């Protein structure tokens, strides 16, 4: 019997943040998380139960079969992501956005780890380390134990324009003084796309 996954939404858009910003991708947002971050933008109580085949079919329809790059995100995708779902996306480039607190299955093309301040990541190497800048108490150096090809610092979107401007300026200063990091902006919010 096929596994059934809790899927919040599936949609086609451009990657809005990090190293792949601007690249067309299908997003599969899984419901559920093992953390409770104040800035989370996912409604975990809303989901549809789907098989792996259902998910791939919906992803193919969402992009009108134009794209073979999928981002499995959440919530926290590692709570559900398994070999069956990875295998179902055979022929696709699979990206995963995770908080890094749980191991991931093999077969993922790109892992973006966005660790949260209260939890220690279990992943030792990722493709991209993306730290959300929440203010001067944020210390990206605490994740120096994680090796990454790309290190991105992303100002938190608080919903308050004035505070957001302050956080962007602080993140810019941090990157200027720590040039192994790069600034990541949530461009999808700036250009108003999903």
C-alpha cells in the first residue's frame, strides 16, 4: 500500500530566495513541523492526503509539464519525505528546504538547511545554509559546524515595514563584515508572486 502524505499546497512559480532565486520550480509544501517558529508562514492544519503518484501528477499539471525541478518544503519535509516520494520524482531535480533537525533520504539534488536558533541541526553538510536574520542576537557563526557550498543570510519578514528595513540593513552590514555569507532577499514577496 502506498504511503499518503500531508500536502499543504502544490504550485508553480519562481524560487524566491537563496542561491536558486529566479529559477522556475514546482513547490510541494508539506504540512506539519517539529518546530514552532514565530515567523512561519505555513498553515499546518490545512492539508490534503496524497500518494506519491498523486503528488507527481499534481506537480506535472501545475507546471504544465514545462519544468522538472521540484522544491519539497514545509513545514518540515523530513517528517514525511521518504524513498517512495523521492523515487516517484525520478527524472526531476529534487530540492529540499529543511530546518536540519532530522536526517534526509538519499537522492536529493539540492539541500537548503535553514536552522532555527533553539534547535541543533543534525545535518553536517548541505548545499546551502540559509540563516534567517532576526536581529543582533542572531549569531550565524553558531552554524560554522555545518559545511555548505553557499551561505545565505536572509532578513526576517516581520510584517512591519520599518522593522524589516532595520533587519535588512543589519543583515547587509553582517555580510559586508563576513564575506563568506551572501544576502538572500525574499524576492517573491518583493515582486508579489506566490
